[in-house]
C-alpha cells in the first residue's frame, strides 16, 4: 500500500522503522572511495544541481539548475565551460532539471520552466528544441533519455506520463497516468535506458518501474518504507556495467543498490552505517565505474569510485 503523509508524521514513522531495523540486523553496506567534488563552474559556484551525465569524450555535464545553465567539467574535475543562460529564447533555460546524452554525444536538456526539450552539441552549441506536448497539451518535463534508434523519452510532471518523441521531436505515444497500479505514476522523475529497458523513478509511489521501450510493464524495484530495499523519496537512478541499479533517496539521504535481479543488496556506506548525502537527486555511472551524485543542498556533485 502506497501512502503520502505530512512530513512530521513521516519523520515519526521513519524513526520508528529505523529503530526496528537497527535492532533486527546490521544493514549491509559497501564503501565507495571518494575522488573529488564538482562545486565551481567556469562562471562561478554551482547552485542547486539536479542531474549529471558523463559525455562520450570524458566530459561531465551538470545541470546547474539554480543558475539555469549547464556546467561542463573534465575528468579531473576542472571546470571547462558552461552553456545556456536564464531565459526562454533559443539555447536559453529556465529551471532545467534532467539531462540525457545520445549515441552521438548530443546533450538533451529537460527545460522544465519552458516546457520543452533543448538539444545541444557536445561542445554546447544549440541544435534544436521542441515543446513537450502530450495528448492533452504542454507538460513540464522532468527528465529525458534517448534510445539507440533516436526516439526521445520524457517524463512529465503534470500529466504523470512517460512520453515518446521521434528524433525530430514529433510526438509518438505516451503511457502511464496518475495512479498507484502497475504502469501508472505519481510524479515520474528520473529515467535511464539500458539493455533495451527503461527504468523510471516513480517518486510518490516510492518505486522504480521498469518497462520495455514499447511501454510493456515488466516489474517494480523497491517499495514504501525506510528499511533496506525500501524507498521514501527516490529521486535518481543509474546502472553500472554489472547491471546493478543505484537509487538515491532524498529523504533518507542515501544511495541503495539492487542486483541485476533487482533485489536489494546493500547501501553505500561502511560497517553497517549508511553514507549520508545531502538531498541527493540525479546520479550517473560512467564506463570506468565512477559514480557522480548531485547533492542539491550542498550545491555540488560528489564523485566516487565504486566498490
């Protein structure tokens, strides 16, 4: 059963559940190795970063949402450039949230405040954009991912849908709708495409739903709660080379890990103690097993080598 409560009551429930968990068993943990933090872009400090994506040539793109721009870093953590600026013109952004990279290295931005997707070259030059318009009008996009065939998948905040567009931005189909049943969403957020499947963080239903690219429901990851394998406010998801899924929880301030059968295996942490992040949101894992976690309220992206 999936419920939504006021935060004081949620906190009380969380404390009671955590107490029960702590007395029942030690939480399994594995410790990542901290490498560096990304804090300052070429134009100044990051402000409320929401998502991150490794590029095809070693770049790291950070959605610097509070500054309505994209900050770019090299693999060593040095700021190289930024693109985008506050506004509603071509190449301008208003409260961007999510980011995706296609097979050619192009950068797709969920320009939430302008209710559109904007596409840039790997070096930040504007290419094209299109309004996020489903079957019932303009929608605020939260995240974007691109399949190998070029189709563009977008989560919609106000219509509780997953929308699909072709490579030119023409609307093709949508699925979901507000609800708690399989295939329905309550505020779908981050999404990732891997191995022919699409993983969608279903925020208020406290789960990750997995579908084929054609929209056939496959299974859930996680459930409501604060125990191992449970979720309270999931925000980001990424998969590593072994097929393990990493999910951030912005209420419990941690990252949980599920194996390729989507069963809980451990929390990132040490000696049974979860590692605390500060309002973790989007995250990404590159080909060398580096994990990038956006910590919104610390205004940084933390970079780790995974165990």
